[in-house]
C-alpha cells in the first residue's frame, strides 16, 4: 500500500509513488503556488542574523575587523 501525504497547498491526499509527478503536491498548479510563496518571501528559513560580539571577544576577534568587507582594502 503506497504512502499517502497531504498536498502542502490544498491538503488533498497524494499517493507517494513514481506516478505522482508533482509529489508532494497534487498538481502543477499547487506546486507553482508554493513556489510563488517562497519567491515572494512569505516563507523563509529562520537564521540567526547576528553574531554574538561577546563570543567574538572571547575568541580574540576584533568585531570591526571580523565584519570588514574583504574586497574593500
């Protein structure tokens, strides 16, 4: 029995088989809707945007030198 997952866009059941061309999506339309959400930055992978200056001090790095643009001498 094949595994069944829900389409991330519309929640329809989708069989996880080679015949399901757009898996995990149910259709190309749902796949493109999801791609559009990523492109418009509605979805994002969270990242820690700041390096802890105290940690840089502990490691012996100068914060100004650490963030210096290497292409700008």
